[in-house]
């Protein structure tokens, strides 16, 4: 028995024998003259165009219109005049497949430089099409399955997945790919677990595997005990999923009719797929600092703008609350050169860091204001202690608005709020609420600063200790008196043991991890406040 821990990309469980798909195993034809290579490219393009139409039909039947749209789009992009980008590479002596890859990447780079956000995203589609054209030229086979199996491969295109007979594809393990790839989106639409695992290889072929697409866990050659545990989890998951699915699209309400907004917390852009299938009513907390931590340098205004628009597009028309970077403490990267300090949790972090580095905060605020033109974006400041700090942040925001207006750059009307994560912020709740459209209580930090008990350390005080709940109650009362809404976005929001108390205190919204939205809606429906 062997166990692997891969990156979870589409949830679900699968058990079956592995079929390893060696995608370029089919014979490559030898390189011909430039004229022959050009002809290979033209034939491959016709082939791919025809294939996109077939895949569109297949995907529509198997996964619905939304998932099928990828193939319609690819068909349209193949109609463009692509030859002028590919021909120069062939004339330089490159084989048709490589020329197709390079040429399409060049078109992709042109798309990436455009102002239009939608066109910029098409740049990835062009790279994907370049790979498909190259596969068609090299004779890369589509995988085939003759019996239900788990498909493992280095890489798989969405087209290859939908062309497999429905019902035979139990799960997929790929060496390469990202949670935001079309393959991952498609797997989620098809309800097929997908895991990215670099250790997968041809030696997996024919072996039995258990996949958990929710955790990324893979067991090869499971022993009997593992198989029995899997069967039990599969039965429990099936029952649980069916039950939770009945809450999808329903309003979030207690048994006695009290409504509450059920929102999701997300970190990096890798969480967007999970957000899309969560049925959340919006994003209550986008921890934007993850964008900074994943980046080799300070992310540019444009990179941030693109990321925030992507978050808004993931839940069209629904509110997304962007928290400005809460850097410092445990969230640092080497390029940031944050000042050393004896106790970083109490040092230069969150808004303090932003106010000491206003150019960094302003870059983010400009990106956020621009993104607010794409959808209902809220901007929320972290680790606020005093109204004075919030005023300084609001002044920077105003400066950004004025600059964008003077430049003639489009921006939107973002609602503004702040987090309540320190006892000082609770005591200042009325003053903060007067300046804000909403407050959001970060119970993770509020707990550690209230009990002088570090959040990463041993749990010394209950998560829902009455002292913490009193602070929540004080915040809600003070904010409501100013007509300001209050959400809770710390872990307590997702703790079923605390839900009743939070709702009884009058909290307006709970923001929880995307995977817990449906379970929380079900739990709330059973509560009487
Ligand atoms: C919190 O402190 O509760 C919170 C939501 O912020 P973070 O967990 O990112 O510090
Ligand atoms: Mg916090």
C-alpha cells in the first residue's frame, strides 16, 4: 500500500483501477519541408475545429451549457487568422507542432496585453489551443476506456475528458495542472474527483487506487481495512451530499424565520473554483494578502485588478468583500523586508503596516476601486485599533478615487468597512461604524488579543467563551445603532456550537470556508433563535 498527498482540484471519492494515459505515445511523423509542415498545421486546425463542435455537443449533454461554452469559444478562436503567427516559425525551420505552440503563445501574449479584461483571459485559451493543435499534429491520441477506471496522465485537455464514454471515468489524477484550469472546472461540473499529483506515473497503470478529491488523498494498492473504510466514507458522503444538495439555492433562515447572509471566506485565487460551487451568497472575506504571499514581488496594480475582477466574476452579481493586505505577523515573504520585532503579532501588521507604507496600500486601493467597476466590491481594512487609523485609511482611499478620476480611469463605488479584531476596535465600535457600511468581526484575532493567548498555540480558552460573545454583542449593538451591518468572518462563524449564540446576538452575516456553506445553511435551518 502506498499513500500520496496531492492537490485537491475537484471533490468526490473514487475507487478503481488506474489506466495510465501516455498522451504522446502515438507515432510522430518525421519533420518535412516547410510546405509540408504548413500543410500539417492546416489539417490539424481543420481537425481541431471539427472536434470543438463535437466536444461542444458532448459536453453540453454531459456537463451542461456552461461547461460546454469552452468548446464553443475554442471553435470561434480557431476561426481567427492564426496562420500568420505560425508560418514564420515553420519558415525558420521549426516542426509544425512546435510552431503551433509558439505561434499560439504569441497570439496569447497579444491578448494578455489588451485592456479588455475578457480578452486578456483568452490568452490562456490560446496557449491551450496551441497544445491541442500540437497534439493533433503529433497524432496524440485521445485516451480510451473500455471499463470504469481512474485515468492518470501527465496532463489532460478538457476535450479528452469529455470524449471519454460517460460513466466510465471514475476519477482523474494528473501530474500537471492548476485548480483553475479548464480541466479542473470541467471535472467539477462533471462531478468527477480530480487530484494533481506529481508522483503519478506509468507504474500506476493497472493498480487499484482510492481517491479523495476533497482532500487530495490517494491510496494505491489499499489493504482491506482501507477499502472497508473507503466504502463506509463513500456511503456516508453519498447520504450527506444528497441531503446538503437539497439546501442549494435556498435562502439561509433559522427555523423561526430569522435571515442571515451566508458568505464565504477565500484566500488566493486557487479558492475560486471551490467558491463557485459553494452556493455562498457572496464573499465575506477575501484574504488578499495571499496574493502577495504567492507573488515573487509586490503584485502590480494591474495584477491585483485582474485577480479581484476574477473573484467578482466567480459569483456574478454577488458581493465580494476584499480585505486589504493583512501582512506582517505570520504573513510575510522575503521580498517584503518587514522590520524584525520581538512579538510580530503585536508589531507592524495589517493596517499599521499599510499606513506606514502608503504607496503599497494605495496600489491595492486603486486596483480595488477599479475592480469595483466590475461588480459589487466591498473594501475592508484589517487590524484597525482606533478611529484615527481608519480615518487615515479612508483619506488614502479618497486620494485614490481623486487620482483615478483625474486620470479618467474607470472605477466603481465600493462599499467600505473594517474588521473588528482587537478589543480596542470593539470599544470604538460606534465610532468605527459611523464611518463604515459594515463591520466584520475577526474572532480568530479577537480571541487571541482578548485572552492574551496566541492563536497558533495550545487552546486555553473556549472558542465561544462568554467573554468573546460579549464582545460580539457589544459590537453588534453599537454598530446597529449607527445603521451598520455586522458579519462574523473568523472561524467561530463556521463553528456549529456557536451559531445559535451569534444569531441571537443579532449578527447579520456569517462568512465560512466555501466547503461549509451548504452544511451551515442546513444547520441554521434547524436553529430557533
Ligand atoms: C480573524 O482574525 O478572525 C480573521 C478572519 O482574520 P485572519 O484569520 O485572516 O487573521
Ligand atoms: Mg485576523
